């Protein structure tokens, strides 16, 4: 981010501090993973792509496998922040669950659930809204950015307040860890503020109701889409986790490169070529400089062939598992029903505590 005269300290979203804290947290997690509960989620708006996989999915599976108690939210109400109607919602929800499970989220160890099935989570929104001011909501940089890019003619109340709803997503299960990307840091600040204010208004110092959740920034490599812009489902430049080997080959063949035939890894000067190199390196678990050096003067066509092979080899077992799971939709719905039941019991218990703290248990 450039430093211009009007750059305020909050413009870096506290990223360097969050990075340092995340490294400390990683050490504590490795020591005693069972002490931690983590919550993350996605909006069900379509299939996940390789950017999601290497950015967050992979990290969630790692935490689950270390023994962290993982809560994975399919944030269906949050779909309605920037559109009037959630199209094909049930399909998108099932696709998301399939992507999770194919990538290695194990419903016997992790809890996969949806907003709309957890009334007590949603009810927390009401007291939480009383803890933040309209001015604070209006300053959230991620929401400001989303409003600026929204194609809707009017900003809905849900768009304006969803970070508070997201605080309920995190606090209903008292998650201490929220593995997220940088853009979510302002929302995490809202959750921490809500927890702190609730505790000071309704709790006792020795017995706070909510822990303050912390961001766990993943060292997410930035994968660009095939057009050189950020990989995103809405831009049509993404390779889906569930893409076939042929589709993958076609998408990579069409990817943007540059005029320099000699392949190098230089993300600043050569973003498109470097993103392809990085994608191969991530799939092969190798250093991107080595991958680039190996291709060297053989040019973009050789690079694309190598990337295609690396992606298709790495994702073959994941895609096979996804296809297998997709054959039994009843099983997917059962996974969600179980997850919703577990999350619902946790939310009911927290809401009871909240009502007791607020003197509203009648
Ligand atoms: N806002 C997140 C995104 O767009 C999704 C999300 C909803 C989330 N609730 C959450 C992420 C709670 C972390 C914690 O990616």
C-alpha cells in the first residue's frame, strides 16, 4: 500500500501486527491444539476455486488435522448483502459442503453448518447491534469497498450491518481463532469490540461471557486469475476446485502471459507468469524459483503444460473424492443436519448465558 499524505494509520488494517500475532498463535496451537476452537466460513455463491483452496481451505484442513476444534460456516444469510435474491441457494450450499469435504474437512471432527438453521445465533444479532454505533458501521473499510463495487442501486440494512452478524457467527461458539485473509480484519475488529463491550456492560470482570477472538492470518499466496486480475468467481477467471482435467487445461492454455520468453519468478514485474509458476509450485510443494528455472527458455507453452500437469495431478484425488461424494446428496444433507444440530446446541447454550447476563431470562 502506498503511503500518501492522507494515509491514516488504520489504512494498513493492522496487517503487520496481525501477522506477528498469528505467528505466536501458530506456536501455541502446535503446543496444545485441543485448547483452540476456530471458526471460518464462506458465502455459498458458487464453487470454490484454487485461490480458495490454497488461500484458506488447505489451512483449515491443516488446523483440523492438528486437533483444533473446527467450526465451518456456510454463511447463507450473508449472500443477501450484495444481491436481492440468493439464486440456486440450495445447490450452492451443497456444492460448498462437497468442496469442503473433498478438500479434507472431516464432518466427524469438524462442524459444518448454515446460518439459517441456527435461530439462537441469529438472535444474538439484536443485543450485538446495540453495542455498535452507526458511525462505526459506516467506517468499516471492507464494507465501504463492497458498497463501492456493488451493482445494487441501494445499500441494504443487511449490507451495512453484516459485520455485526459476523460477530455473532464467531461469538456464538466462543471461537478464539478466526483463520481469515486480510480483507476480513476489520470484521474481526468488530467481533472483538462487541465481545469487549458486551462483557463490560453485562459481564463481571472475573467471568466475562465472551473471549476476544483473534485473527489467524494464513500465509495465503496470492493467486491471480487467468486474466491476471485477482482470482474470483464473479470475474470468470477462476479454475474451480471441481473443474475437469480438460477444463483445467483449456483455462490454463488461455491464461495471460507476457512477451518475455524466458520464464522467471518475479511477482512484481511479471505478475501473470509468476502466478502460473506459483500455482505449479504450490501443487508440487516446491520453491517457485526452482520451478521457473527448470522451464527457463522453453517459454510460456512449456510453462502452461507444466502447470496443467501439476494442477491435474494434485487435484485428481480431491476431484475423484468430490465426484464420489456428489453421488450421494442425501449424505451431504445429513452432514449438514448433524452439523446444524451440533452448532444449534452450542448457540442455545450461549444465548441462555447472554439472556442471563442481560437479566432477560423470564
Ligand atoms: N465474510 C466472509 C467472506 O466473505 C465469510 C464469513 C461469514 C466469515 N461469516 C464468517 C468468515 C465468520 C469468518 C468468520 O469470506
